[in-house]
């Protein structure tokens, strides 16, 4: 009985795939933390009686 041959990937290829997964995870966490900080900031403004900050449209000048 012979075993089914598995494809052999280079170390560099395996590492780059792992790095992409890690980068995607980090990006997801960064976005989650940004949203959390923004909500905290808005809550603090509300507590101090300040108007909420409205996000500017991307690409607008000012």
C-alpha cells in the first residue's frame, strides 16, 4: 500500500500564508479597537455636554 502523496510547499510559502492570516487577524482587531475608542469618545463628549462628532466623508477636503 502506498500513501497518497501530499504536495510539498516551501517554508517561505507556508510562512507567507501564515503571515497573511496573522495580518488579517491584526487588521480585524485594530478595526474593532478603533470602533470601541470612537464609541468611548462619543460617550465622553455626551457626558460633558458636547455635541457628537460626525465623521467626515473620505476624500473631502477639510
